[in-house]
C-alpha cells in the first residue's frame, strides 16, 4: 500500500511526471532511432560478427541481455506514465487526509505511531463493548479461578497460623514468668474474619482476625491486651513478645518506656537480662530509672534538664565509665560513696 507521503507529490506533479515519462519512453523505445532500435541494429551486426569472430559471441550475449533490460525499463515506465494523470478529486481527498492526520497527531501524541496506538486502544475498547457478554463471562471465570486459589492459600495460611499461635502463646507465657508476671495469662486468639453478611471475609493477609488477649491475675477474665494492660505491663508483654520473636522479627529498632513501672529487685534484674539478650537481634532504646536495667545496657546515656537564658532545655550525654559508675550509684538511692560505687561496679560486672 502506497503511503500518503509518496502518492501526494505524484498527484500534485502529475502532468510534469507524465510528460517526462513519455519523453523517456520515446527515447528508449518508441521514437525513431530509440535506444532499443539502435540496440537491435547492434545485435544484428554482432550476429554477423560472431560468424567471423567467435570471440565476439560473449559480447553479443551481454548486448542481448542489455537490450532486453532496456525493453523492460521502457514498458515499466509506460505503466507509470499511465497512472500519472491529473485527478483533482483524488488530490483533494489526499490533502484532506493529510490535514486529518496532522490534527490527529497533534491531539494524540505528535507522531503517527502514537495515533495508531491510540486507534488500536479504541478498537480494543470497542471490541469489549460489542462483545461485553463474552468478556464478562471470561472475567468471571478468571475471577472464580483466582478466588478459588486465594481461598485455598488463605486456608493453608490459617492452619499454619493456628499452629504458630500455640507456640507463640507458650513462649510468651514463659518469658512473662521470667519478667515477674507469672500469674498473668497471655493468649494469641485467632478467629475467622466475618463480612457484614456473615460470610468469611478475605483480605490481603488471609481470612483470620488475630488478637492478643491478657489476664493480669488468676481468676480474672481474659480480655484484649490493648484494653486492660497498664503501661508497665504492656512494655513487659512487648518485651516478652519481642524476645519470643527475636529471630523472626525484622523491626530494626525497639523502644521501651515505663518497662520498670511497679517492679524492682529480681524482676528488674530479669528485665535487664531480657533486654540485653534481645539486643543481639535489635537495636534497643530503653528509658529506665532502675540500676538493674541501666547496668545491663551496652551504652549508658543520661538525660538532664537545665535552665538557659530563662528557658529549660534537655541534654543527653553519653557517660564514660567513671560517670556511669556514679550515675548507677545515684540510682541505687544513695550519695556517691565508695560503698555505692563499689556496689555499682559489682552490678555492672554481673550484668555485662
């Protein structure tokens, strides 16, 4: 199929093209003394020549081939000349098409390729509209297959989640006992999620609703952890959870505040050991006023407030070894004395 860029110049210059083509055709084939006529004369001369000089026969063959080629060119040129005639209607149609293509390129991306791509998109959209029933049925089949595969995967995940919940509950319960919450009960409850119509609700995480439940004392009803746990209890439960999940949890930094609320003595020491063990897998930031916990840290920072030009500012300073001994001595509840410093030194040696 001829392109618009090729056909339009031909129609615009049809008379000139036709005149030149006819002149060339005449010179090659039709006029008196044309190239084909003169080549024929040469052929006859060569035919006589070869009888006397056989060495001329290859030249005769080449001339015959050239003559045949000239005739082919002449006939091809004649065919072209026949189509090069003035056609105002065809020219106007092509000009209109050129203008239409220019407007389409301006509207849909600036190139003919962009226009073609847009047209293909429209054809596909039209096909969907004209065959919407077939497309809808195909989509419904795809949806049904995808839903079946999703539900199968969700049920497999749910089964593994129930198994993991039992293991997690037992591990957390053990760590809670170490943290002074032995009478408490922790449970990981998993229920099938429900949609408003009472059916199973599926989401990107599967088909389960997971909730941590908690009872701080024996004999008390178990309820959602977030509803009844105090700040200190919540911190210790989180510490137990993070300890149980230490090797699986991808969270890089954990922050604990109020984890020392309402505890002391051996429980505080146990909390410090748990935090230090957890620091093998996470960066731990802990705010504490208990020496048992502070002495378990790898690095000790002290926060202090002071007035500067009538305003109160907070400062955080990393403590050097001697400064840390004095800070721990003060946390022990006494002035910095040789005895309290020795006690702090022993605590550091025990918890490091």
